[in-house]
C-alpha cells in the first residue's frame, strides 16, 4: 500500500541539523587552533563537505514534508476536488504581489550594480533566492488548493516491473 | 452553404424519424441525452442533395448520465468499527460546468495589470533605488570590514595604484595573469581573493612567499604599498588602498616607525661611505656582483645589528672597520639603511653596545 510517511524526512532533518552543528563546531575548533581568530578562508574543505551533506539531507527532508502536506500520508482512490478557502486565496494573492515586487526589485538591484556601485553577490543572491522561494510556495499552494486530483487503483501485478 | 445541399437529417440509433432536420446554417443540433438510456448509441447524419442523392455519416457515442456511485472513505473489504464517515460521489449532469459571474478574461487582465504595476513600481521608483543603494552600502561595508581587519581600508592613492600596476605587470602578471584571474589549479586568482582582502596576509605572501609562490623580498615598502594598493583595487576588488606607513608598520613591527634619521648624521654617513665603502660597494650602493654585494635594496640591512656587526668585524673579503668611531659607524650604518634603503637610522648607543 502506498505510504507517504513523515518518518524518513524527520530523520533526514535530524541528520541535517546534526551535520550543520558539526560544521559550526568544526569552525570553532579551527578558529581555536588559530588563536581565536578564524583563518582567511570562510569555510575549510571539511566544513564544505559537511555542509554539502547537511544540505542534501535538509532538501530531502523538505521534499518529504512537502509531499506529506500536499498528498497526505496515504492516497485514497477517487477523484479529489480541491476546495480553496479564503485563506488560501489570500495567501496566493499576497505571495503573487510579493513575487512581482521581488522581481522588480531584483532588476533595480542589477541596474544599480551595473551603473552606480557594486552590490555584493550575497545580496543579489539573497533577493533572487527569495524570489525562487516565494515562487515555490506559490506553486505548492496552487497544487494543494487549486489542482484537482484523481487517484486510480491498479491491479497489484501490473505490467510495470517495479 | 453548399448550394447543392437540400437538407440534413439527424437520426439517433435505428429511429425512422429524424430528431432534427436542418435546411440552412448554422447546422446546430441539440440532443438531450437524458431521453436516451445509458450505453452505446449511434448518430446518423444524412445529407440529402438537390439531385436526389444522399450521403450518410455514422458516429458512435456513449451516454453515461447515471454513473456508478463512488465511495470515498471506505475501501472494499476494509474492516471498520464504530461510526464511519465516507462520501458518496455521483455524477450530476445538472451541475453547471464552470463558475458563473465575471469572465475569466477579466480576472486574468486585472491580475496581470496589478502585478505589472507592482513590478514597475519596484523596478523604477526612487524608493526602490534608495533601497538598492542601502543594500549596496551595507554589502560594501561588510566587504570593507572583511577586507581590512588590520586597520580599515584607506582611500586609494592614485599614484601608488599606477605604480603598483607597472610593478604588477613586470613581476606578477606572468603567473597571476594580467586580469588577476590566475590559472585555475596552478596560480590562484587575485580577483575576490580572501588573502588579498587581508593586508597583512597579502604582504606576508609577497615578502615571504608560500602556497607555491616564491618570496619577493626585493621590494621597498613603497613598492609593496603600490603593489598591494593595485591588487586590492583592480580585477573587481574594492578592498581599499594601503599606505607606505601601514606597510612599514607591518614589515618592521615598529622599527620603521623609529624617528627619522638626522640629516646631519646621514650627510656624515655619506661622507664616511664614500671614503671607506664606495670603492667596493660602489657610490650608488649597487655593488659588484659576485664579489661585492649590493647594499641598495638588500633585505639583510633591515637588521640593524647585522649591519653594525659586519662593519665592526667584517666577513670574508670585507675587512673590519672597527677603527671608525661609534658616531661614524652609526652614521654610515644609518646612511646605508635609510638612504640606500627604507629602513630606520642607527644610534651611537647601538654601536657602542655591540662593539
């Protein structure tokens, strides 16, 4: 039977937090070895490795939780008609406005960077990342509250080999 | 309409009478499927032409006005107990197909209009420009803080920058490349480099080498300041200028900050030098390699003790000049250190202590 369990994502989140903590402690240890002052490099190679796996687990956890939120723990056969309430509509409108505002501001920031004074990559990335995040939440709201679903039941031994 | 057509008759299944006869366009047929039982049916469209000929077209279709009830919430064979809630879903042909009210185009147009206005406001308004400037200032400030932890980014001296550009082209560009991007995996990029951002680290890397780079200790503090100013403010870097004093302070650990040499002492030192040293080390201190080492641009002279001891005791081909007075030795040592190089002067007391 199909199960969309939150157990896997929960442990992925736990590992992720543990790895981020290990990265932080590693940084503190490195700084201590340099007499309290951190070295020039922002992250050591070891820290980059830890952060990479921590981020991997975090993304896995987020995908898992999103999936549980969108589809529920167990799929029920049948046609599921969405029922968007006022809250979902309000959230979608607000997020759409924020998305448009961020898009416009990102263009302004780029022009400022090219014509007036440099803007750090981190600041540019933060605005762009916010745009992407808001876009993702908008898509999730659309899927959850506005997109109909139909779950079909197949024979247990279908032609699909898996 | 084709002028040869007389009429079009529409039949359902095997009926003898047509449900509709069409004689002129539009040939629109209305069929109430509720009058038909659920299941397979056949539509026959007969076109009758004026010359009496007929053409028949058949179209099978299926009526499904009463679909089976679908139960949502309880599965077949599922074991249940207590009170159970489930939904029974049945197709309803009387239900309107879409939402009534304003047309979809109106919704789409108004949404696009509102979002475009918001976008334009944030793209061109002075408020947005102000916010962008604040963000740039905040990120620039953070960069400067990270760039010059040892003393803050000084303003960029144009003369030093230009001199640094020449020195860079002559000494550094062969490895780090003219655009400061280096050769990946071989020579590190200076553009956006954290080492370049830190004045002390960059100075140490130039004078002492490291990470595969040889030491370049032939540069004077002014030249080092020029190179640092250049590499910290070109290739897209904005780490601020570096002054000669800052370099001296970092190089000598305070030695260069010693009081400036007494002009009288230096003049006396020049005299002593011309009488005793210039014949070998040459009047301009350039020496005669390999026999007589150059004193100009010689990093060993940074150590005052080394200079005094070499004058007092000599070494190898160089004889001892212990016959000179403390004042004369201090004068000539100050001359070679401060005039031929950028190191500080030497006092009589220092000579006396080492004699």
